[in-house]
C-alpha cells in the first residue's frame, strides 16, 4: 500500500513540475497526468500519478493532521518516553 500526501504544483516545465509539500519542494515527472500551476497532486516514485480535486486534497491533509495529533498524544500518555 502507498500512502501519499497531496502537494501543490508551483511550476511546470517541459515534462516535469516542481511540487511543494508544505515547504519541501520536489521535481516530479508529468508524463502520466496533465498538470498546471496550482493543481493539487499525488506523487509516487518521482511521477505525478493523480491530480486531486481541491476539496479531497484538503480532506486528506486534515486526516494526516489528525493522525499526527493522535501520535503526539499517544507519546504524551506513555511515561518514560
């Protein structure tokens, strides 16, 4: 199973795009999907594999925030860690 975090296309050039993942920028190939600046995308193995609807990307980010929050709370509840 692959878990992917949505990124935002900040630049498109030839057959690749620069994608921003909350401050981390990566270059990804765009041969599988047509992308434009501002698109929310999923990247796997260096390739854009999906352009996501904005609402779905926002919901996915919220799920990741909730998971991160639970992990932090779990660590606080475990003494000696």
